[in-house]
C-alpha cells in the first residue's frame, strides 16, 4: 500500500509544482540561473529515486517517511522546544545539551 500512497501523493505534487512554476514564471519570479544550474541534478535525483522506489521493499518507504517527515516539516524541533514562537535561529538554544536534549 505504501507505493500506492506515494504514487498518489506524487500525482498531486507534480501538477501542482508545474502550475506553480508557470504562475511564478509569468510574473517574472523564477530565478532562471538557479533553475539552469539545478535541472540536471534534479533529473538525476528523480531517476535514482524512481529506480530505488521500483526495487525497494515497502518497509523502506515507511522508515524513510517516519524518519524524515518531522525533520523536513520543522515540527520535530518545534515540538521539542514546546514554544509557539519558535524560530530557526533559536533552535540552537533549545536543542543544546544544556537544555537537556
């Protein structure tokens, strides 16, 4: 079921990303130099991820999702700090060894 969930998620993410790019491009808000520098590494990552997803066991998807999702969203450090007004620059203070973490 996990590959189906990821496929469904990508079916939403990809068209949304394309529409967002087109809307930003129409307003002149796309840094074309950065896009030109990153298109090949992104393409290589997509191909490598696709091949990995094709042959990887379902259990790997679960470990990756559980392991990376809280960190990517920022909720992991925020929950550890227990502060509504948490900011990235204050992360070093609330995650320091002196804070007991």
